[in-house]
C-alpha cells in the first residue's frame, strides 16, 4: 500500500528505521490505553476502608497515563509514521491484559496495576532500544521520562498496598 502523501511528515530519519520505532511506540501506546482504562475502571470500582486514598491515587495515575498517550502518538507522527486508529487496533497490539471482573478486591487492584505498570516499563524499554538503533535521539530521550513515570506509579502502588 502506498503512503498517503497527506501523512508524509518530513523527517531526516530513515523511514525503514523509524518504522521499527513506530511499531514499538504503537505497542506501548496500546498498553497505555489499556492501562489507562483499567486504572479508571479500578478508580470507579474501588471500595473498602482505604477508598478515598485509593480512589484519588488511581485517578491521579490515570490522568498521568492518559497524558502520555498523546505524546506517544505525536512522536509516531513526527517520525513520519501513522499511529493507532481504533479500539480494535489497541486490542491487536496490547500486551497488558484487560480485567472484566465484576469485583476486584482493593489489594488485588493495586497489585495488578503495579505489575501492569512494570509491564509498560518493558514496552518503553523496547521503544528505547528501537530508537537507539534507528539513531532517533528524540524518541530515545523522551521515553526515559515515560519510563520513570511508570516506575514511580509501580512504586506508589507497591507502597500503598503494604500491610503494617
């Protein structure tokens, strides 16, 4: 399929190299959308004695995750590639699992989100590797911040779930 000239963003990066970066970014983007929706789901459905603290924590984390999605998609476009277009596209690329359970205990919510944030870190490391291989220093640099944010979310979820 020929590239649509309307989407042919000018870049000095090699198109073949940036395709692998875009693929890694789109996979990370799918995981971000999945993690965002799961975090909001748990925010809406958390219960128990720590309701307020967990409700606010998850809302803050969801907002941070959603903020990263736009930056990822825009980075894909800046490299002359195209990004996700639909929920189906997200579903085909996501590596983080959905949680459709009617009830999840608050401690299980925090543990699952902690593990999911660490899985997102793995996605970001794949982006970093592809970006460095493609000599895409802008993507390589910006993904460090996203990685740090995901690690911080995992840390907060770990600490919030500790007993005692």
